[in-house]
């Protein structure tokens, strides 16, 4: 729970003044906002300042303002299997109750700053939890060869490496030594 003075001109700050603290009053709105910075996990994230399409509903309830919404978010990153660049889009849902007073709120709850609320932390939590930890460029991406690192999609189905059972490796070395001895004679 934090109390701070929000800037009403900040893109993610929303005024609830028109709800008038009257339980039951509601407003729906659609907005396009710039994505905040550092909204990513290891291999994928939301590009800074990318357009985020928001569909939100603000409802006055006894304790505060309930915000429910969805966001369409562009993503860019790299495939976890082949490391090729990728881009996609996800839609996330979120819901948060912004309390009128600190007395009603718990330690981790969000508070209104007068009639203003900051939607960015709620949006950030929803997006980061929805990001894929291992994004792929396509469903059947074969990835990279674990032996030599070549892209298996480009190498084709004939890409192979000789596999020697470790139990027979010593005998294989003897055969190599025997061939070398024969060549030296």
C-alpha cells in the first residue's frame, strides 16, 4: 500500500472523479497507452512505448473503485528453441480494487490518490504473469542441434552425428590406433 501524489497527466493515471464515490456508478472506457519500460522476461517482452489497447470498466463500490479490464499487448523477443526473432500479441485480463482509505486497505492493496488511480502496476503484474517463459517462433520449431548448433529447420531431416556408446569408446580408439599403425608401416 502506497500513498503518493499522482500526476493526472501521466498516461497510466486515471481519474475516477465522475464516479463520485457513489456505489453502483460505472464507466467504461477504451484507451491506447504507451507500454511502460522493462516489461519483459528473459526471452520476450513488450517493446517500450508500444501501443497498448485497453478496454476498462471502472465501478464505484463501498470500499473504493473496482477496475476490470483487458489489454492487447504486442510482444517481441526470440524463440527459445532456434533463437530467431519473433513477434506476436497477447491479450490479458486484470482486476484490481483501489481503496478510498488506508484504514480499509491491507498492506499490499492499492489506494486511490484523491480521485486518481495508477493502473500501471496492475497492468504490469498481469502482463508479466502472462508472458511465455519459453516462447517459440512456431509450434513445431525443431530448434538447434545440441551437438553442433546448426538450425535443424534449415539442416533438414538428414542431419545426424555419429553416436558411439560410451561402453565401446575404448575399443573404437583401439581400432583407430590399429589403422594408424598399419599406415605407418
